[in-house]
């Protein structure tokens, strides 16, 4: 679901022991957590391994589009939290493009 996620330290001091959390309302994905050991002042960290577990059963039951909110939060070691909220539209199962298309895997050896 996430293609890239970057945490930026816009402050003038390093930040240590950050916790990044992704969650959704309604919960169409399992809450996912990442830990960042340190971000230097004025720098950024791109998170790797952005795999999130979707609630496929819930998504497959959607008969009409539904609005969802993706919440991304970053909490510092002293408990300060910054959040970003993103509105998402969940499509009904009959609106998913390519669901009935066959998938072909092509292997290329370089």
C-alpha cells in the first residue's frame, strides 16, 4: 500500500529513538510500526520494508466505495507525536481494475 515513506528532521538537533506508525480507520490494514534509531538535524530517513498487511477479506466484501483515513504518526522518545492524515477511497470489489486478468510472470536473466 505504501510506496515510499520519508521522515524528515527539520530541527536543529538530532532525534533519537523515533517510532513511526501507519494505521487506517476503518482498519483495512494491520497497524504497522517502524523504529528509527537516529535522524541528524536537517536530514531525512527513507524507511525500507514498507510491506503492510491488508485486510483482504474486508476489502473483498465492499459492495460500494467507502472512505478510509490513513494515519501516519511519528513519536519521539520524549513522547511528542506528529501526525499526518490522508483520505483514501476504497473501491468496491467490482471496481478493482485487473482483478479478472491473468497475471504472467516473466523472468529475465541479466
